[in-house]
C-alpha cells in the first residue's frame, strides 16, 4: 500500500510552488498524492488552473497520512484556510512532516508551529507583521528552504529547494539522485 501525501488546494493556491514536487512524487511506487480542498469541490489556482481535488478535508484522517503539503496563496494572508488547523496540528504533534511554502508559512506562524524549530519564510519582518502571535524569531533562518525535524518551510521564490527538502524527508530518491535532480532543475546541469 502506498503512503499518502496530502496536498491542500484552495481557491487562489500558488500552483507553481508545488509544480516541481508533484510530478516526481506521482511517479513513485511508494507514495500516493492525495489532493484535497475544504469541501472537495473544484478550486481555481492563482494561475487560473481549475482542479478537482480527490478528497475533501472531512475525508482525511491524519493517521492515514505520511505528510501534509501547504502551498502558498493570498488566502493565508487574509486569514483564510483556518479549517485545516486541526489536521495541521494533529500531523505536527504526531511527528509527521508538515511542509509549507511562502504565505503558508505565515499560517504556521499564526498557529504557533514555528516558535521552537528552525524555519524560513519570505521575510522575517513580513512573518512578524502577518503573524503577531509568532514568537520564533530566534529560530528564523535567512535561507530559501529549511528542514528541522518534521517541519519543512520555504521562501516563496524557492519551489525547487522546497521540493528537494520534501524529497529528502520522504526518502524519495538517494541523496545523489536528489542532488542530480536539483542541479538539473535549478541550474540546467545534467551529469551522468
């Protein structure tokens, strides 16, 4: 049975932030991508891509999931997507990987998941301004992507680095194969 990786989709999600990681995981014999939205209904990405998720939030149980992936999008900045808090916190508290990029890191700051682990976002001052509850400034890393334990965070301009951290965390490929993939997509370098 394949391990399930849940990808949260919502109106206005940043489609390009998950576009490097989803094809690679989808090719795997070990993992199954489970795309879900709050209601399971059709959503439209920031780029205008209309997607019909395979599940609704109520169809998911954190015990059945290997990882949760949260793409960015303006809904996070506006206080949206709060309905996934229980799933996110349950995953995090169970030690299951939670991966967030761009504005989704703001949400993690708002619910207290960034306070004790190394993390990044699009900018520390932006994070502090959008998440007044956030108190993890001492753990902030000025980096494109950071993994600390079961938490993966990435700057909004780093979808390739985000994918690489996810691949490492789930053991999608060997370290050498992940580095080869990264060099190809980041730098256009293919090595034999």
